[in-house]
């Protein structure tokens, strides 16, 4: 599956536009991560527990979107965008969406040098 945040995939052209596809996940904070984040706020620095949680959420949402695109027969998703929102105290949704398409290589096929030309 080719993925692009552009409206196309470089080196390819879209031969069929299928539908908008999306994936989402809702995650809540973890008590252990909150404790470590509170301690980190005192001394400063990256909140690695939250960074890991966000990365896991992104990957899960992307995987769900890809499954939907494959079920439509797509081999690419273009125009990919991410969005987040608060659902409840301590819980957030990560949402990803794009357009499922069928693409083919835009590169012209070169002549076979081993074919005899008469």
C-alpha cells in the first residue's frame, strides 16, 4: 500500500478514485505514565511515555485505515491527514483519513533491447 500526504503519488498516476477511508483509536492516559510525566514536568524534558502512546495510536489508526482501503481494492491512499480531539477527561481520539485510490506507474516502459527489430 502506497501512502502519501500529497494529492498524488510521485511517479504514478491515479487510474481510479474509490472512496474516503479513515481509521481511529481512542486512548486514555495510563496512571504509571501520568506519574512519570508529573515527575518529568519538574525537571523538564520529553515525556517519552506520552510520545510512545501517541506513536502506538498513530500506527493503530493507520493500520485500520489501510484495512479499509484494501477492502475497496485500493493500492494507495492519498491526501492523508491526522486529527486529534479530546473525548473525555484523560481520553483522546486520534483520527486519520485519506482517499483510497488505484494507481499505476507513470514511467514509460522502455523498449526491450533483446528483441530483434526487423
